C-alpha cells in the first residue's frame, strides 16, 4: 500500500550515493569558498551557488552522476534545479554535506 502511494505521489527511493560515486559521480559542494575551506567531503568540488551558472563549462559530461550538497540542503536543491535546466540528466540533491558524508562513509 505504501509503495503504491509513493508511486502515486511521485516519491522515488533515495539514491545510493556510493553507487553513484562508483560510477564516476561527482560531488559538487555549492557553499561559499570560506565554508568549504572550513570542512568538506574529501574529493568534492567547490562550486559556490552564486557562481555555478558561469562554471558549467567545466562540467563536460551531462550524463555523469552529480550529487549537490551545501550546509542544509536548500542551496543544493537550487543547484540541482539549475543543473537540470541546463541539460544535466543525473543530478541528485545530497542535502547537507555532513549528512551526505555519513551516507557515503
């Protein structure tokens, strides 16, 4: 019953972030440089949300998995929408970088 309700509402199961990374996925941290320098997920790329639109050319493969993260999940949701609107097909909002780090450890 719950599975049918989730399908009806368009709720998808949570992505397996480890699998996405094994496929060559990229974690993009959209916090400011100062926030990123303080602490971040090893191997993640800092692309602050305010500059993301002008940095898209550095992301060559639009079909490569991209996981966005930030401090709380709000900016990463905006980043996901921006990337999707520019034709990136496999973009996932990882939410807060700290929670995402727990999920991939």
